[in-house]
């Protein structure tokens, strides 16, 4: 048995993108990771992925699959859907957007409804945020707002909170606000029903701004919290960044953004939203620089337009064909069912296992496991990826080859 | 036309001030992407009779490719306009126009303006990998960036301890690691203060916290460091107190602090407001210093009227503008290094301060003795889009046009303005060639750019003469990039990838263990993951 350890691997298991992971390999399989993390272990698995190429469920050559994919996609010019899923390097994402542009396609991403509402709140108000290192180095008060990173970002506390910072030599103040069933890592200083969340944030903001100098007795707890926040040197508010409840996420994102901005007067404040991994932020970044919008982009009119109220995967009846890039397993069940009704091509990890009978499926490796490149942390810091296990062909190369097979815009059917 | 081919551009009026050519009618010969002295008689010919021939434009200070630019794109979806792929381009990419266009569109529009070299002026080192990604998707232009160091915590520690040699080596290592071209200082010490209860540094000798770090010490250490490394472009300085009435005092003190040292002071207009309460121009005082000090150079940061967006690493400025305007505000603190503030803004000709800012920019141009050291920028998109360059050129070349515009703006703060004193100067075509290409290229130390001498990159722009100057400069008839014809009959025909302009300066590796310890202890990524490898092309030479 051959064993060795690969140090400093970047893990895309959550949005933290820990890049200090040591992977133990035995006979080419990932056998362990240190430090251990359940999400990380699930992300890496044993590093084995299929390497099949299928055309209408029959094994085919790479070139034949590309030709079949191009034949299937070209007639859908102007009415295609391109899905940019997780598990892609940023270079693969860039190549995927080029295909969407070429096809005049609508683009959908793995941006969850909750994450989308956070982006939209930012487009209404702006942001008060930072890279993660400012939490570590400056935040003497960390407020967990309905978020416990232990479950979603297991090493958040270890790496950023339970450690000294350049400006935090001693203990930090850790506060949690429980919202419904969602608590934080410490006993809650406030417990709210979900229906109370937005209103409470508004009152808290008013207190921070000094507009509610004499709160009623029933809000004494809030007044105490406001005083703690404004007395801190640098506040980090840690909040959920994903979720399927769009309405709740919208109200929360708006309220938290406004609160964080208000705190950047009496003190300093960063709002950290906990995003999922898989290079979701890389997809949104690349779409932003190439098209100008972070998600919900359509190239259908010959140039990008933005319709954040419409998500391509849930309006598949509009599409004559779909191209799924990246890990299809991030697609929800209803969209998977709808994909079965549309001619489709899948390029990405485990494409050959896609349950919706794609016309062509090309397995690729996974970003950061089999494929080198760059992925984005949840604070938009780009990190390098190093391949650690031999796997299928790279997604970046495959998507670029597919773009070449499609030919220039208007090449027709 | 591509590399390996030849072309004679025949009979144009050549403006090549770096080689002393001021409108002479002569041929320009291209071979293998470079300018050559001559070609065989049977070489292909482009008839340029009646046209003006200049080197490709060089933008010394713009914001086109950074995490801050991407924050801006996301912040303002309402201003974005679809920009289809250029009709004449075989594999063109669509995008969107806005204060910060999408990347492909940025490359196309710069090329369409006759600009072939552009530098992004503010990139946080840990975000450099992002900037390289964006530049990979910005065709037509050779491009690079300046790495932000004026609030780098490790460097501030060296400044505090007076370890100048180590500071020099750290600067060289950091710049080379991230693939940058020059060292940028933004609000020296003030961005670090923004992250603490101190909030800002407003005086050149104000200490950062309890340390011995002052803006003066930062300026001196980094300016000396950049010059000792032998960087082709000296330290690129955004002074303290940007946008604040009375800030010219700080600007002048900063210039005086660096007397005798090569230094570039950027978007001077935003640092040019006189003392005495309220808003007034200090253009005369500041440009007098620049005129008298050949080691000092500036770019103007001209304001033009219309919508814009302020993008800056100067966090306190972002907060100030948010407080004044109540508009959207992005603030992103960047660990160990810098900050980012973004606020949309609209410059209205009927607004007194905006009119003053517009006037100050023109004063700086018109009072400058040496156009080689006072070059054209809008600090895109802070003062205006780079697409406003033709209109600025017209204001500089035509007093009549300038006076007409002056008569329409709010006059409230213009008392004492040199513009009202009847500045009659009109820039010549050669002076325009200096402030838009020859001057910036020389200040950047780009020996192969900004001129049409033998061996220069064949980046060439040909304009049809036109009675409307802005129109002439808005739509060049031909643009060559490294000898390849990319704009033909004012239409973009080709969009090659540009060259990455970056340095890998040498340094004493003895600096690295300390840097590694600092980074591993206080950073959030592995030290070895900071460096950006596999950049396209080779680094340029240093020293």
C-alpha cells in the first residue's frame, strides 16, 4: 500500500475554504484529512469519481460527445439554459459563461434563494463587510445572529474567533441571538420568533443611531445589546447566508445590512454572511465581471440582462435545451424532474449519473480534488486549488472544447 | 494583419513627441509587431494621408479590474446597459456598459478610443489573483496594476521600527509575488486608522495609535523603497485627506516631504482644495510645486459632469461620501492590508463644488509647465469614465469650447480661479500626445510604449482630422495593437489578448522567514497561497 500526505489543500466543503488541510492518500484514494471536519470529509470523499462519456446513455468518445452536445445545443440558440453549478474552478466557470453568451442563453446558478436575497439587499443599500481576517484580527465583539457556524462552517470558531488577533490580544465578547430554532454558539442574549426578526433589527438600528434614546422597558434587553455593540471597538455580525425561505432572508439581509452600516459610525462593524462552498462565490464573481450581474443573467437579447425574480431552472418550459455545468446534485428535485423533459447536456463531476437522461454526459473531475485552478472564499478572496488525486478530464478543458465545437455565434443548427 | 507581417503607414501627420516629431508627414513602418526603420518598397501600404498618427494611448490610473470594481458592478445593476458584442468581431463577447463596464466591454471600449495600455491603480495584494482573472478577460489592452501597500500591517511595523532595508525587500517580494507593476499608497496610515477608534490620519506627522508610524514616515519609507528597488514607476500616491476642503496643505506637505525623490501624486484635483474655510482652488500653489520639481509627476483626475462612482481603498472617504449623500455605500475592510469604499456620485454643472472640481482639473492642465509630468486621467470612474477623454481633450485644445462650458457652470466657488483670469492656453496635438501616451509611458518607465521609434511596440492610433475635436478623438479610424489592426474604419475587428505588465523584482530572501511568520500567524490563508504563479508572458525588467 502506498501512502502519502498532501499538505495545504484547499477544501470547498463550505464557504470558509480552509486551505490548510492535509489529506492522507492511500493507493490514490483519500483516506483522511487533518484537521478533521465532517463537511470537509464529505466534500473530499475518497476522491473517486466516474470518468465516463455517454451519448444518449451509450459510451462514446470525447469528440463524439462534443459533437452530439453541439448538435443538441445549437438549435436552442436564444432559448437555451446554462446552469453553472458547484464544483467548478473559476476558469471553468469563465468558459461556461462564454458558452452562455455564445448561445444567447439564460444562466442559472447554485445561488440559493437566501443568498440571492442577500445580494439584492446589497444592491439596495450596499454592504458593510470585510474579509474574514478582520474578524480574526479586529473583532472584539462577535454577534451570532441566528447562526451557529459549528454546523455549517465547522472551523469558523477555531480559525477566526477562538484565537488571538492583531488587535484582539485577549478574550472576545461572544453574543448570540436566537431566532426561532436557530441559535448560536453561546447562550442567547435575545430569543426572537422569526416574525419578530425584522422589527427587532429596525429597533436595534434606531438605538444604535441614537434615535431611540429611551426604549420602553420591554426592550431593555435590546438596549443592552445596542450599548454593547456601540461600546465595542470592532463588531463582527455573523449571520446565515443561504436558505430557501426568500422572504425571511430578504427581511433579515436588509435589516442586518442597515444595522451594520449604522454601526460604522459609533464603532466599526463587518457583516459576515455564511455562504456555502463549492465555489459559489466564484460563479457570482465571474458572472459579475463578465456580464455585470452576479446571478439571474440572460444573454437572450444579445447582451446580458438581469431578472433576479426569474430563475432559469424553475422556468425550464422556456428552454429548448439545457447545459448543466458542474455538480448536478445541487439541483433541487423539482428542477431535476423538469430537466428530464428538456434536451440536455451535462459536463461535470458525475455527469454520467445524472438522473434526467441527458443527450450527452461528460464526467469531469472536481475543482480542488482533481482539478487545479482558483476558487473563491465566501468573502470573495480567491484561493488556489491544487489537484490531489488523478481523476477524469478537467472541466475547464472540457467546457472550452465544447465552446470550440459549438463554433461562433450564429453558426446555426 | 498579425505578427510576422509588415505594413507601411504612409503619409500621415505623425505626432511622436518622445522622438521630437511634431506633425511631420512621414511613414511609420511595422514588422513583427514592432516599429522598424524601413521596409522594402513592396511592403503593404496603408494610406494615412490626411490622418493624424499617434502612439496608442496609455492610461496611468484607472479602475478596471479589481475586487472593488466587481463590488461596484454588483452594487449598481440599475445603471447597466446591454453592450452587445461588436458587430465586426468574429468571436466577440457581449457585456454591459456602466460606470464600471464588464471586462470584455472595457477592453473593447478602450481600444475603440485608441488606448492600448491601461493600469488598474489599486489592488489589494490578497485579491491580486482576482485582478489577474479579470485582466485575462479584458482584451485589446496591455495591462497591469499597482499593489496597495500604504496600510500594510507588516510594512507599517517595519516603518515603526525604522527597518528601511527590510521594508524595501518586503516591498519587492510582495510586488513580485502578486504580479504587480508599481507600489500604491492610499491615504498613508489613514486606512489602518479607519479600522481602529482613531478612524483616520489627517496630518502628515500624526502618529498611528501609539506607534511611530506617521504618513510622512510611510511616504518616505515606501518612496525610498520603490526607488531603491529600481521600479520603473515610482511610488504612486493618493494623499491623506482626499476630498476635504483645505487638503492642499497636506498635499503640498506630502510633496515637500518627498522632495528630491521620484514620486507620482495621483488624481491631484481631488487633493487641491485651498485653506481658509469652505471650498476654493489651490491649483496655482500645487502646480507651482510640480513645475519646480522635475522629480515629481502627477495625473489630474479630471471631473466631468454626469453620473460617476467613487471607488477607493480610502475607507474613511467612503464613509464621508455616504454621510454627505445618503446613497448606497459599500465598505469592505481587507485583512492586513487595506480597505475599500464605494459610493455612487453625480457631478452636476449647477452644483458649486462639482463645478469647482471641474475647473481645478482644467487649471492644473493649463498651468502645468511640463505636460510630460501632468498627465490625463479621470481616475476612472471616480471623476468620470475614461470615455470622457475626448471631451477633456477638446476642453484643453479649444479655449472657445472651454469658455462656453465655463459660462454654463455654477460660478459660486470659482472666484479667483485661473480659468476666470482668461487662461488662453490651448493644447497642441503634440501636447495631447504627451499627456495621453508619451508622458504616461515615460512616467511608467515603459520604454516600448508611448512612442513610434524603432523597436517600440507597434501600438498606433490613426485619427481622421475633424473640426470637432471630441469627435476626432472619440472614434479613431485605425488602431494597431502590436502591429495587428484591431480597429478598422472606426470598427473593432479583432480583440487579441493583451500582454500582462508585471514585475518580479529581486530581494534579499532573508526577509521571508519574518514575513512568513507574520502571515501564518495573522493571515487567513497559507503563506504559500498568496503568490500568483503562471502569469501570461514574462515579467518586465527592473532596475
